[in-house]
């Protein structure tokens, strides 16, 4: 898929199909499998990190999966204040700051969510499928960088419906 500007001049849109997301998450697992460190657990950031965490856990044979629940969006595309809803269990964070833990998310955008989770697990390896420039420094591994003004439409957020031609008109 190629990023493109809306006809009305709005933010760039990047729709991602299930097949593409699966390929990208597997590519991230492949990249992570080259790390020296063997991960003992995954902490996925909900909700976006659930799907890539499942794929990565399968590919890397990781059975211990935990969640950290964070809310940062209000409505379809309005960023709000980052709120921690549920922290990872103390057994995962441990006394070693999350060493041997893999944090997984679908996207690092501004880096605010990543910063919150990094503060809880400072020694963990942070991986995201997609990264934007403002948050890129917060992740250790990612697959695709998109521009800051791009809105990614993930497959779980989409519904099949008619799409008008780019040039306009009824089709």
C-alpha cells in the first residue's frame, strides 16, 4: 500500500489489510529473532498490540503474554491524555526492570504511550510494527516508518464498503 493525501487535502491515509499486517508482524518477529537476547515474556500494549503480540508469540514460541492497558485516543482520531488503566504484573516487571521482556505495540506515534510503558519496564526491548518520526526514538525495533501526518487505518478498524474513485465521480 502507498501513502496518499486525501482528495480534500487532509491527513495522509495508510489503509492496512489483514494480509499486509500479518506479513509486517511476521517480519517484525523475524527481525526480533536475530536479537542476542532470548525473550521470556511479551507485554503487549492494548488494544493495538494484541494482534501483533499474538503473531510474534507464535513465531518466536513465547508462551508468557501480559498486557499493559493504556488509553490515549478519544473517538476515532482525537488524541487525548495518556492514561494507564492496567500495569503489567510485578512478576513480569520483576526487580530487573523488565529485562528479558519484549514490549509489543502496533504503532508508536508521538511516543507518549511508549514513554509511559518504558518508565515501567526500562530494560525491556520495545518493538512496534509501524513507527512515526516523533516516537521512533522510543522503540528498539520496527518494520515500517510512516510520516507523522499519516493516519494508519488498521484492519480491525475497517469495514468493507464502497470507495469512490480517486478522480471523483460515481464509479
